[in-house]
C-alpha cells in the first residue's frame, strides 16, 4: 500500500519593499494523446512528416466534412483520468470555440467547455523524501490541436503546416494549489511521469507533445488560507497566464520573473491586469500578448456535428482493470520489497523503462545490490555518454549476470567494475568473459597465504609498524591485491593478514 504520510512544503515567499508576498499558481497542461490517428479523422499523427502531408479533408476545413470521434483517443483520456484518481463522466459533450487564426482552417476548435470527459482528481507532487504537495485536478477535457505557423523561413512570407491540426489533446486543468516555481516544474514532471506509465502521452516537450499554460498571481501571507476557507478567488490576487511553456527550466524562470513583476506593480500603487503573456527566454522576462479572454469572447456553443458522447461504466471498469502499476505505488513497493531508500526508489521509478530495467536485474537477486549497480554504475556510465537507459549497451540480463558472479564469489567488486566496462564497450556474456580472460577471483586461502607470507618476509620494518599500529595492516592488504592483480578475495586477504600480524 502507498504511504500517504508526507510533509507539505512551505509556499515560496518573496520579500518586497512593503512586506512578504506568496505565490499562487494554477496550470493548464496540454498533453498530446498517444494515438496513431487524429481526434476526428484518420490522418496520421507521425511527427516529422513532410509539411501538410498528414491532413485529411476535415483537418483542412473543407466544406461538408463531418468529424468522426476516435474511440481510442477517448479511451486514452479515460485512462489518464483514472491514473489521476479522477471521476469519469459517462456523458460529455463537445463545443465549438470560435476564433480566427491562419493555422486553424475550420475557424473554430472543437473542445469541451461545459461537459468535460474527466472530472476532479489529484496528483501527489514529490518535492523530496517525505515532502509532497497534493495538487487538485479540476478537469480534463479533449480538444483538437491547431496547426503551426512558421515565420522564420522567408523575410516576407509566413508558412502554415497543418500536420498538427486535429491532433487529439488532453487539457489537464489544475486548481490554484501550486505555491512555487519548483513545485510547478515538479507538477509537470509528475504528470508526464504518470502519463508515460499509462502510455497516454509520450511527454516529449521538444516536439510540442506536452505544453503548459501557467497562471501566476501573488498574495499576502494568510490570504491563501482565507481562499481555502471561503473559495473566494479574490483573496488570491489577479492572475496572469503565461502561454505555451515547453521547458521545466523556463517554467521556473517565467514564474519567478512574473511574480516579481506583479509585486513591483502592486507595491508602486498600480494594479495587475488580467492578461495572457509570453515568456522570452533570451531576455528572461514575460511580455504582454493580449488581454485575458473569457469564455464568451470565443462564442462557445455545442458542436452541431457531434452528438453528446455517452460511454458505459463497464467499459470504464475494463480500462481501470487494465491500468499498470503507477509511479507512487511502484515506489512504495520498491521501498518495501527491496529495502531501499525512498530516494533510490524515486530515482528508479522516474521513468517506466528504468523501473522495468531494474526489476529485470533485481529478479531473484539482492535488491539493494541491484539498485546500487543500476543507479551508480549504469546511470553514471550512461550519463557520461549522454545516453538514455533505453539505449543502454548493457542489457538487464548482462548486468544481472555480473551480479550473479559477485554473489557466487567468482569475482570481487573491483573485478566486477572492470567486467562491467568490458561488457559496456564490447558486449558479450559476463560469465564467458570472466572465464576467457582469467578474471576469476582467487578464493584458495592457501594460495593467498603464500602471497601474504612473501610480502611479510620482504617488509620486516613495515611489519613492526603494523604491530604497533594495527591500522597500517591495510598496506599489506593493498600489496596482496596488487600482487594478485586484484583477483584475491578481499575478505580472505584481510583475515589472513590480520592473523599473520597477530
């Protein structure tokens, strides 16, 4: 079972000229649904295709073309909602959000304003061992993505690529529960982690598959608690939305700048205008994009081409039964079953591929030893080469084979590290490499004793020093290991040296 005992982190506090201020943050995360086809057409969603090659008639806004809902995309939204412990609405509906933009051929976006498919849920955002923020999810709705306008290919013209038009998005809307820049980034990381475990979004921010709109406001200490007691948003101050953030680092920097901008305005006697802003990473600042729209500005109305979406509870139950073990549950199990620290468990469960790799290595073996090798040796080597675990030259079976050789005393820890490097660079079966290259550990105490006797006989002065100061016995151990090429069993060497030196 998951242990939900945790300490809530304190909110970020910024000292102003007139006193302290606290941050209040809500987020709208747009996650591209992992699906081979779009939300209302059969066009491909493949990234990197030739511009305007993944476009159907309906994506292009051709007259008379009717949308047909993609059942798989609906299932992915339901799966995401269940993974976020949210309620699933058996009846939802699509609306038209009307606005003009060159890369929106239909002149509207099909979305869900009034009746979303997923209701309230929650996310536990890890901020360190034993420290977490519970962020409430207000809703998740399905909607179409727009296309892409390209302005840097010609000095006089702009180009439009409609490949993304109609791609299915899940918009995950949080409550204003996030209290600092680090928490905001950690919240997006946790959402990404959960969706990658579920297989509902690949979380690739570089490709635009995960983007965040960040709502930032500032208030005085105590105002947030008044909001919680009354649910009166006026206690939280006027918020500004920062659009289309696709980097954890930029999310934090944008929030930090925007909060200080608002504080400076308020302390100078001005007021914060509710508006949409953009973050300029080159200048490290936000700038105004447009005044904040309200729902009526988009003239929302029910989409006349789509009936209300009705799903069966049995279908939802079947999806729930097929959910994989999620990160929080897996982390708790790793701590309980393998006796590792919460920190190590968090590292190993950060990516589903890493967790699967570790479990394959640890199967039937010492879990702590397996964790140590995966985190320290494998991760360290992969980081050096800037490689992901999915691109590891050492398979879980190969690393497991190295651990088996350690457990059987066939090799020492030092030899194991040399063996790991050979397998990493050259590949091969660890046991066969040890046999072929004569890397087996010397466990014959008679042979080790002979080497110890030779070293003691050759160093009488060092013997006298070691008898006066037992800590110097380590010198003899080192000499024996050097003489045996590191193959002597270290425990046996220590015992024999101690015995010989009295």
